[in-house]
């Protein structure tokens, strides 16, 4: 078991070095559902330097069979994240996927959508299924 842990560490270090060489950034992605008791899911993904969050979601989807998402094009603001892992936002129920960035336990909403936002290295992005209030 000990040897396996060491090998695991080396593989991680190697992957990290390869990503740095190819100009891609690692990010952490969490998916949480505020409206159900479903456990939080965490993934890691990567995006090319200067690339947008959509790229990290696509890469994750291609690599991981239990992560899927759909988008809808808005004529003014670009891509709207419509559903994650089969759960879709709904106008009548006022539910949607909120996109946040977490740092030191503090959560901040992104000020643009997935087609515009450029993640930083090692950023923790949170997709949170929640409801919107009337003033939002
Ligand atoms: C209400 C609102 C919402 C509601 C829409 C609910 C609904 N169905 O009515 C909810 C809460 C869902 C929402 C979510 C978000 N929003 Co909003 N929203 C608004 C707001 C205040 C008014 C929109 C509106 O009702 N217009 C009137 C109707 C008649 O026009 P409409 O074209 O049909 O409106 C649609 C679009 O605005 C769309 N929409 C709303 N927000 C967003 C965000 C993105 C990225 C996209 C592609 C579409 C989109 O939903 C509306 C209804 O279908 C605008 C501010 C503004 N100036 O427009 C921000 C605004 C559009 N939202 C913004 C943002 C950033 C977001 C989020 C990314 C925030 C986040 N970090 O989670 C999320 C989207 C996440 C995702 N899943 O992709 C920004 C977009 C900036 C940009 N250049 O990308 C704006 C301009 C506010 C701002 N200045 O920060 N939003």
C-alpha cells in the first residue's frame, strides 16, 4: 500500500509537470445541490492558459463519464449553463445553476458566464443548484 502511495505521488507530480509544459492550468470543480441531500461531488480538470471555463467542463466531460452538462445560447450574454449531471434549471420553479469561485472558504459569484470566464491556476469553481430571489 505504501509503495502504491509513492507511485501515486510520482504520477501526480509527472502529470503536473506535463500540464505546466503544455500550457494548461489545473482547476478543481465541485458540484453541489442546495435543494436536495445529494452529496457534493468534486472533480479536477484543466483548461488551456487563457482558455474559458467551458473548456474545462468539456475536458472533464470527455474524461469522466459521470460528469455531463448542457448549455443554452443567449443572444446577449453567450452560453448559459442549463443542466449539470441531468439536473436542469427551471424558470417556473426559479431554479438555476449558480457559478461561484471559492477561496479560503469564501464564495464569490462569477461576474460572467462559462463561455467568458477564464479560470486561474488551481482555482476552485463551484456549480451550485439553487433558487433565485425576486430581486435577482
Ligand atoms: C435575472 C437575471 C438572472 C436570472 C435569470 C432568471 C430568469 N429566467 O429570469 C438568473 C438568477 C438565473 C441569472 C443567473 C446568472 N446570471 Co444573470 N442576470 C439577470 C439580470 C439581473 C436580469 C435579466 C433579465 O431578466 N432581463 C430581462 C429579460 C426580459 O431579458 P432576457 O434577455 O430574456 O433575459 C435573459 C438573460 O438575461 C438570461 N441570463 C441571465 N443571466 C445570464 C447570464 C449568462 C451568462 C447568460 C448566458 C444568460 C443570462 O436569463 C434571462 C431570462 O431568460 C441581468 C442583468 C441585466 N442587465 O440584464 C443579469 C446578468 C445577465 N447575469 C449575469 C451573470 C454573470 C449571471 C450568472 C453567470 C451569475 C453566476 N455567477 O452564477 C448566472 C448564470 C449562470 C449559468 N447557469 O450560466 C451578468 C452577465 C454578464 C456577462 N457579460 O456575462 C448580468 C448582466 C448581471 C451582471 N452585470 O453581472 N441571472
